[in-house]
């Protein structure tokens, strides 16, 4: 078993109050990193509740990891700029940025509303741009950026014009960042998850899930641990010569 260690490293995982983001942040906390648990403070307060619950779990781990809980809307450039200034003030800088925040609003092109299109593009693509733009301003040389793309951005799925377009955009953005940031020894890579067992999967119809799993050679859906393991590798020193790449974590599906 490979064990990664990130003492002295500061990591921010966007959208880390639940799902894949929570799994990734937990893995970094267990590996000794100083963690920034980011969430969007939704009107219902559900994200804040989840964020505070996760933070309490992480603070209870052996060694009591340092976890800062900060809210910001990734769609709002000014909020993300302010967030990164907070990270700079509290942590001294940033070493690892994982852009994970995302939503889905699936509907066929004919039925999709403009609001559904813009909501996904603004969160899943604009949000990554905002975090990368202001995150790299406080990122130390030799840092790591890992963007959460999707197999949907590589092959496309029925009813996901907005999601597929956003994730394809993330892949393109990642490849350009890799070139622009190479002089600072900052790597930028993307992970393209397949079907991962999170609450978001609950929005997929059961009959569709049954069809999906038939197409996965590994014979199972992925877990948040599967994604976290890939993220930690791309954030480690062992991956320093890997940049501008997209890593599918799909069980062989794609």
C-alpha cells in the first residue's frame, strides 16, 4: 500500500463539504496536510451543516489536523479572490488546489432551460477558472493543480449538453494551464471520474445505473477513495513530471 505524506503543505479542495470533495479532503488531512474545507453557503444551510460536521470529524483524527472552514461562491470572482486572500492570511500560501465544486442539471437540449445551461457552466467551468486565476496568485512554486473533469467531457452523455461542455472546457483549461505554469514548476492535471458512488448518483435513474454498470469492466461503481487516491498521486512529488494530462478513473469504462 502506498502512503502519501503532505506535512507542511496547504491544500484547498473546492466543494469539499460532501461527496468526492469530502473524500479527497479527508485523505489529505490524514496525510498531514493543512486543509481548507471550502463550501458554498446555500440558503438552506445544508452545505454549512455538512462542512461543520466533516470538520469536526477531521479535528478528531489522530494528530488533530489543521482544517480551516471557509465559504465562497465559485461563480463569483470577487468571492474567490477574497477566499484566496483569506487562505494567504491564515496559511501563508497554497501548495495544492483541487477544483472539485460542481453541479448537474441534466435535461435534453430541447427541454433544457437557459438557467440550467448557465448554472452548470458558471459553477463547473467559470468556477474552475476563478479558482485557478486567484489560486495561482498565492500558490507557491512547485505547486499542484488537480481539476475534476468527467468522462462526460470526453465522450458525452444523453441529456448533458451543459455538463459535458463544462467538463470538456475544464480539460482544455487544464492543458493550457500546464503550459503556462510550467516555468514555476506547477503541474496541472485533470481527473475524469466515471460513475462514482455519491449523493449525486441518486439523481440518475435506476434503470440507467443498471445499464451503466454492465459497461464497466471492473464490475462496480467507483468510490470516493478511488478518486482520492488518484488526486493524492497527482499532488505528490512522485508525479512531478506529469502535467497537462487527463486521468480517467472509470474502472475501464472509458
